C-alpha cells in the first residue's frame, strides 16, 4: 500500500547519521492518519536472561534491541501536506549516534503506520556502516 525508500549516510569521525527517506502512497488507506517512524536498533548484545526453568543464562544473545527513536517519539511523524512533493512525502533526519553503541552493530528500522488501525504498511531496514 506504500513504498518506502531511504538512503543512510554515516560519518564515523563525527558519529553522525543522516537519513533521507521517501514515502509514496500506492493504495490510499482507509484513514488519513499515516505516520513514518524511525527506530534505532542494536543488532545483538550478550547479557543475562532469566530462562523458563528459572535459571539465569549470563551469555544469552539478545537480538533486535530497540535503543530509541529518531526524529520523533514512538508514534512517528505524521504525513502531512507540508512534506508532500510530486505525490511523495520526504523526511530528513540527522542524529548523533551515542558513544556507547558500536555503529557496526546498529541499524535503523523505518516504517509507515496507520494511527487509527495501527496497521503497519511497509518496513525497511538500513544498516549503519
């Protein structure tokens, strides 16, 4: 129903992330409350995990750990006429990756959601490299 495209530029010396995203509505949704959301995700970390048998595994690999949002809160940025240009919505984000994160173990998850139905229309992943 929507097409999401994005280009991510990462500048290691400054730890700067610049994300340029484009959203195109292919099939008009039932509601007019669409938002684009960008999450900062850590690919994997090793840490303590309580197991089903009540023991603790200190070497458990946790995957896809959400570390925050970029450019808004979890609800995202609304697709409004001010971002509309020739039938597409354009969003630009800049973000400084916090020092505690290894850029090679991170990615951005970008998606479009309907705020009325909470349906997710399209999701893409951009590796930080």
